[in-house]
């Protein structure tokens, strides 16, 4: 599986960012052929209680590299990427990442005792 990860910096107007992201940008992303799932969330804290470096993190999932490459050639992807400057006033970092899932511990096989 492949995903596009976007790290959005703190916007000038958070309420307007949220409105635009949900009502305008996300529907553009939903139209991209091959998109399997879209996840996003606002950053609510850090492990060391320092100010979060990002405001919002989003993930757009594709079945594989070929699906992402095919999507990258579409007018829908072009439109979604061209829309980013319309709302990302706090900067954005976009990365292409491989994605692999691990089962939750409850679903994993039991670990054999080591005999210690």
C-alpha cells in the first residue's frame, strides 16, 4: 500500500482552514482515481509537551505504487495539488510513503516463553 502524507503547519486562520479543508479540498481529493481511504486529524499534543510543529496531518491511501503513479497523471490529482496554496497558509510538507499494517497485539500470535 502507498500513501501521501501531508504535514500542515499552523494556519493564519484555523477556523477558515478547517472549513476550507473539509468543504473544498477534501472533496477534490476524494475525486482522485484510485484513492482508497482519506484520514486526517488535528495535532493535539506532543510527547514532551512542546508546542506541536504541525496543525493537521493527513493521509491519502492507494493500493500500491502503480495506483499512486496512475493517479499522479490525472487532472483530479493536478487540481487537488493546485488547490493546496488556497488554504495552506502555514506551509505544508507532502511526502510519498510506503504503508504496512501490523495487527493489534490482541490479534497477534502469542509469544513463546523464553524459559528464563
